[in-house]
C-alpha cells in the first residue's frame, strides 16, 4: 500500500512562521511536523510515499529528498495553484496507482499506528475519527457499527482526523481542478461505502500557534 501526505496548505494561522517556511516544515521539538509522519510511515512498513505541495513546496522536496534516508521512495505532486484536498489527490492519482492508499493530512500530529491501516478496504473509504476537539465541537460525521454517515442533529458526532484509506474509484467521476474531498465522502456514505473507526490516542490538529505549543508540550513530556 502506498501513502500520501497532503502538504499543500499555506498555514495562514501559523504566520509569521509560514511566511518563509511551508507549514509541513514548521518544527515541533526541533523536528519538522511532516518528518514525524515520514518516520512513522517507514516504521509501519510503508515504502512508497506521495506528497503534494504548493506554497514554498520546493523546500519540502529539498528537505525530504527522494526519501532514501528514511527508507522510503518519495514522489512529489507539485501544484501551481492549490487544488484543495480533493483536487490535490486527484492530480496525484497517477503516482498512487489503482489500489487503495493511506491519506494523511500533513498538519496533524498523532501517534496512530499506521500499520493498522494496511489491510483490505471494503467500500470506497475508511476514515479514522476522533473525539471532537474544543475548536470543532460540532464534529463532522457519525459512526455506528463501523459505518460512517454525515453528522445529524441529536446524534453523537466525531471529527475526521485527517487520516483515511481511500480507493481511487472514489474519484471516478471527477475532473481536474480545485475541489474538496468531503462532498465525495458524503456521497459515498449515502451508498454505504464508507467505514470508520474511533481513535482515542494522541491527535492534534496543528492549525494555530496554541496547538503547536501543545505538541511541543507533548513531546517534552515524552522526553
């Protein structure tokens, strides 16, 4: 199974750190955020990785190179203009092949054991969900008996973690350009094609200076 890290975001809320540094290379405990993913993927047995990028993306290529020092083969999907989540994945599909692949947002920090997602996919997508953080109490989706549905009033919701396994067939009717991933997932949910799981371990959406500081504290506590 191949993996893809979404790394094209500009990181507006992390300015001024992201004025001259792409968000995935912002450091926590002296290590770029994306490197935590890269090393965890290698440790989990992944060998082929695709990374998309836009804002200052050449810096990401210069830092990670071809991936050999991590035990990986890294291919890059450069976006002249940001294509959002769905469009970025769609452009990278030729690099990902025709089999399901692991998708990870480059701006999260987690200790999720990625090896657990290297298993056959039934349906079009499998999402890792987490308890709703303070900055997103409304949540995104509902999880029942291993199936994911869109959030509904009166039902317990969970937040999409930015980790998933996707089948390329999810994008069968898409065209090149900028578009979001969420509508594709919601459409697949109506067909019962999206499974999911709840993850209760370490997970931080590193979108602000405060949450970056939270990651620093977590790493410091681990020594």
